[in-house]
């Protein structure tokens, strides 16, 4: 019963350094005003900083961070007879990545630090270790879904 046809999802080319589609999507999220080379430099600098600090591959830490921050459940509002209920829903894969990316970037921007690369590196390391603001955001989302489990029979 969707309102109109859904456009098919575009395929992103993998990034230059790691050959990872996820890193490329992350670079695109960091980008502002179409400055992709600047966004790429910031992300790669952050991944280099991660390698220095953790002695692990930057890509490995990045993937762990995304995996840890990705929410499994979220709530969606649904109107039923004049009342709006928050209904817990499972999060599809592409939305999990989008939410995780958004939360990591918001948390990195909010951090105090020198350059954005350092802030981003710090947030990714924290997320990979299951700490930090982005993880707190995921936990809040899960708590909301858990608290509204009684309404799960109103599936959207």
C-alpha cells in the first residue's frame, strides 16, 4: 500500500584506498558543499590516526565501530484511532548503516578536540570499544523500542 514507486538504490563505487563501499558511503556523509577530496582526506587522516593509536587496521576499527553503533530495533509512530503509538520495528540494513554513520558524525562534531580528523578518530575508537556518545544514542533507541514492546502488534 505504498504511496508511489520506490526508486531503486544506487550502487556506490568502492573507495580508492581500501576498496570498501562502506568507507566511500561514509566519505559521502562527511562531505559538505560538494568538497569530496576534503572529506576523503579527513576520513583517511582519521583512519591513519586510528592505526597509530590502536596498532590495528583502520578499516577493521571502522567496521567494528559501524557494527557496534548500528541499531537493531527502532520505534516508528503509527496512528491508531486518534492515538499515536510508538511501534518497535526492526531496522533494515541500509538504514542501520545510515543511522550509525549519522550518529558517529554527530558525536564527532560534538567532541572537543583539535581537528575534525582527531575527533572522528576518537569517536570511531570509542564506538569500536562500545563506549562514547554514538553508542549511548544506540542504547537509547533500543530502550525506546524495548519500552514500547506492548505495541508491537500494531506493525506498520
